[in-house]
DNA sequence: ATGTGTGAAGAGCTTCACAGCC
DNA sequence: GGCTGTGAAGCTCTTCACACAT
C-alpha cells in the first residue's frame, strides 16, 4: 500500500490549550484581525510559538507559510473540536447565586455554551426572568427536559435536593451533569457526572494568581 | 561531605493534584477516618496509587509502611503547601451574581479560602449583609484595603469599572488580583493578575463532563 | 500480610532547528 | 524576509516493580 496512515493521539494538554486559544482568537477577531501568526498568538497566550504550531498541526495544515493562520478558520475548527456548538442544549437547575451567575454569563457570551432552560422549586422564583430565560417549575423537570431535548444539566441546588434532581434528569434522558452540589451523588449508570467544588476551584485560581516562586524547587534528603 | 543533598523540583501536575487530594481528605476526615492508604485515595480520586505515593514523597516521608497516611497530617501539609491558610486576606469587589456566589461559598467552607471584606459602589448594596459580611463603599477601597491588610482582590465588577478598582487595589498594596472582568486590564508592574473567562471555564468543565471518547485518537496523513 | 518509598523504565509532551513555501 | 510544519532531541511526568518497614 502506498498511503501509510499514521494515527496520532491528540495530547490532552493540547485540548486544554484550545480553550485558551479560543478566548484569544475571539478577541483578535473582534479587533478585526484576519490572520494571526503563531508568534503573535504565543505572545497573547504566554506560550512558546512552536507548541502552538504543533497543536494546530493535529487538526490539519491550517496555516499558510509566510502569512500565518486565518483567525476565522481557527475559530471554526476549535468550536467544532470543543463542541462549543450552540446546538448542545443545557439546563440549569437551582437559581441561587451560582445559577444566576451562570445564566447572566451565558446570555452575554453566546460563544461558549448555551443554556436553554432554568428550573427551581421555590414558588417565588418560578416565573421570574433571569438572564433572558423564564424560571420553570422543577417538578416539571423530567417532562420539559424530554420535550426540549436537553442533553446536559447543571446542578446548582442545595445538597439535599440533588439526588431527586439527578433522578429526574436521568429519567428525562440527560447523560451528563455538572454539579456544584457537594459530591457523592448516587450516579445512575451511563450518566456522566462531574462535581465541582467551587471553593477548591477558587483556591486553585488564587494559588496560581499568587505567583508562588517558592514552589519551583525544594530540598530533599539524599 | 557525608550528606549529599538532592534538590528536586515539584512537578506542577503534583501541585494540581494536591487540590484534588485535599477535597477527598476533607471528606475522609469528616467521615472519621484517621488514616488512608494510597490505594483508597487512588480509588476516590480516580488515580494510580503510585502517583499518589510519589506526590506525597516530595514533601517528606509522610506515610507508615503497612498502615498508610495520617489524614490530618496530610491535610496540614497540603494546607500549608497550597496556602489555604485563612491568614491570607481576600476582598471581593463587586457584589453582583458572581460576587454573591463567592461570598456565600466562602462562608460555608472555611477550608478553602477566606474572604474578609466585600465592596460595591451601588448605594442599594452598601451596608447590606452578604454571606456574613457587610458590603462596604467601594470609594473607601484603598484605605480599607490598607487598614485590613488585604493581600488579594477578586474583581467581579463590570468591565467599565475594572481599571479604577485595579488602581485602588494597587495603591492599597494588593499584589494579586483574580478578575472575572473581560481581560486586557492595564496591569501595574509587580501586580499579578489572572483573568477568568467564566464562560470558557464552564465550557471546559462541560467538555470534560461530556466524556468525549472521540478525542482519544485521530487520523493523520503520513 | 499490608502498604510505603523510590530508582529505573517507559510514556508523553515540549522545544529545537531547519526544510519548505509564500 | 516571514512563517508554517515536523522529525528528532530533550525534558518531564507516570508507571512499574520491588526492597523495606510495620
């Protein structure tokens, strides 16, 4: 056989950086840039230019020598690669502080992800408008999730309410959940749950923003 | 010389996992566990036991052979390593949805990080209690930051207000900022700023909770 | 028997350096 | 000259496997 196909896995670090590139490219596009070089992008993202070229090379020969990369093509590629497609329908359950923050953000930035429904069980919240969506009654969760064809749920409810919500979502056909409730949910099989401990995530960000030179090297007995 | 010291850098991946361990260990401690083996911890964190042992070994010989690791000692070690010390004083500026969510979380979980002051410029918000703190007038930011000895600021204000707040914080002696405002802040020298695009962070979490088997391998022309 | 600590092997990722194209 | 694409080298992190401690 003449054509010898090589299969090459995409490093997960590459996937991680795709998010960073996307953010930078959205800005570049807004500022009217048609093309960008790996050097320019490297400066913005604080990375080495060659890793950017290597990263993009996993997805084809996207650049033009002597010119650079087309900003819009890159955005298109990353959008499809990261499933930033607005076609993926997401519901938020629990319209407390976190729920509201997410809804507000989702409305502003259609680039990232799209929330199409909001639920809460508190009578005072039901019917109210938040971030362009009307809060629906959580008791109708299963039915609404089915009719709307929702694929993912974001849990921002108190711990006590979480198991019930997970069950309703599962019955409604949802296969992935991102939960802000303290972990250890009894997860139905074939349901993919990621638990986020907001305080840990904050601690993580804070740690990196402290710029700890202390952690570069450390003594150890021989 | 008899004692030959070896210096070994701590991988940044190790630091990243420390947050994961911490979260698991807090749970284990609450459930009354005195010790934990690398095997048990590996199961909880979905990791290989040997990497856990290697990770901990960077910080000394913390375990007992045949027994395991002492949960409290590990917590103590990680807490100091990650500067989860409540001594680090943090102020939140901007008491919108994100600000409120952070304050609420900080109050519930003193494990992670400690927010000691909240500021906003809106008259309706000033004086109100949120998550145990009274919202103060943002015009007094510089002075209050100085007197309280605040080391870090979390920006959760609209883009337009951000530059002014950064300036006030800098004048007050703050050296690190975590910003939720859209990036490109004119950062004063020796000020460490991390910009968080909430929608990107969400997209990242969503991506991983989708369980994308698609991304494991990919064809490329030879 | 149980479970740590760690050198050595292995896997994976990044950087270099340069051929090739605009 | 400017810039990409990519083998090869270099580096870092992970896994293995087993000596050693309780």
